[in-house]
C-alpha cells in the first residue's frame, strides 16, 4: 500500500458520524485503528484521547432517530494509521 499523499494528523477527538462536529472526512480516506488499554478495538464510533474514552454501540439498540445507542468505555486511548 503506497500512499503518495501525506496523511493528516489524527485529532484528539474524532467521530465516524457525519452529523457530528468532530467528523473529519479527510481522516477516513485512510485506514485508522484505535487501541483502548492496549487492545485494538474495531467497533469504535467516537474517541477522545485527552479525556481517555471511546464510545461503542450498545448492542443492536437504536434511539428514536435510528442512530445506535452508544456506551462509553474509559481507559488509555491510542489512535494510529494502519
């Protein structure tokens, strides 16, 4: 995988939901990974490195707008490019 374009710096707070103010489209052009307490997670919807939390979907439950209900997990968060 040869990327000829420079990758943007990963922000402190990022969300995969396009309606969020923390959504950055340029980041999702590349494959990123999230580690919580040293374990890589593949179900992260939103993260904040400085506050030490990630949000993941809580099962198949949806809110009244059809968005997944999110559960907050706390710990040491690391974001990286794969």
